[in-house]
C-alpha cells in the first residue's frame, strides 16, 4: 500500500519507503513444467528502459520473496533514477502480497524452470540488456541455472555457495559472461576473503567486499551501496552514486518488507 502521490518543487530526501514514478504491472510467468508464477514488472515512466534486472529472491523457507527489501527498493527507485526495468517474481510455492506462485519449493532443482521462465518473459517482452540479479538463494539459482546466452551478465548479492558447487563456477567461467559478486564484510555464510578464493575459478568474476555490511543488507546505506553497484555495472556510463533526493512526484509505502 502507498499514500497518494505528492509533488514538491524542491528536492526531498529519498527515504526507505519512498516510491518514485514508474509504470508498474502485475505479471504472470509460465514455466515449461506448467507452473504459474506471480510477479511485477516496473519500467521507466517516461520512455523505454536502458537495461533490465531479472531478480531472484532469497530463500523462501527463510522469509525470502519478491518483496525482500533490496528488490522492492530497486523497483521503487531504479526505473526513475537509472531508466532500468526491474522484474520481480515469487519462485514456485512462494507467497507475498502480490499472490502465491504455483508449485512447491524444490530446493533449487525445479526452480530451474522458474529462472528460464523469467528470462524468457524478459526476452519475449523485448526488455533490453538483461542482467540477472540474485540474492542469497537467488545467487545459487543464477549460478546453477542462469547461463542463458540472452543475458548480459549477472550480479550476486551475498552468495552462500551452499547449493552451487565448483562445477557451477567452472561452467560460468566457460560461459564467459560478466559476474559481479557483492560480499558483505560480516556475512553469515561467505565473507570476502573466502569469496575471492572460491570465485577465483571464474576469471571474469569481480568480487567486491562491502565494509560493515551483513547478509541481509540491512540499513539504508547498505541498500544504496547495492543499488549503486548494480547501476555502475549494468550501465557503466551512468553517474553514481545515485541521487539521494527527488524533486518530482512520489508516494510513500506503508511498510518496509
């Protein structure tokens, strides 16, 4: 839920619940094994997107879903601030206020159909310059199932490397597409030094340690760092850091997932 739009002639701070203008559309994805997944596509309000983020959320059995806070804020901000399209969806068996996706959680196995359906949706709808963005469990899905020739690359947030194995890293190395790895200094599962060792198998991987950050990227400074890194890699010519203020119309969400 959001408040009615407001417009201020002077820039106002972009806060944790600020929702900037975008064209937002509820969507359904249809997998090859017959499952319907629910999601949302947010696009720039004033023209075509410069690039597209296909997001894969954290572990649903531990509270992850399409509204996990970094992804909600990406959808709230990046269409307006960076002309990005943001596709969010619930993997199979996952529920959110948007609805519940069909099927049942399968530990990352049958979720390969979910990843493929999201990529195919973006491709079918002519969303340009598609990048996968995985967070925690979502990074496992990227590494195991995301090597599609239609994507430009992938960005990993807090990769635990539990399900994804060295064979998946080797496959990504052979795939050759860019891999950007954001690793919190205080992560619960994989910290920067160990991440650099593990991802050394992927010559094109860029591992970025983020001082003071934790696995869930809690706090506005952590979210801003993630969004800045995403934009810097997906749109190298776009200025970062992104603005912290907005002078146009905006709304305010009622809660922060």
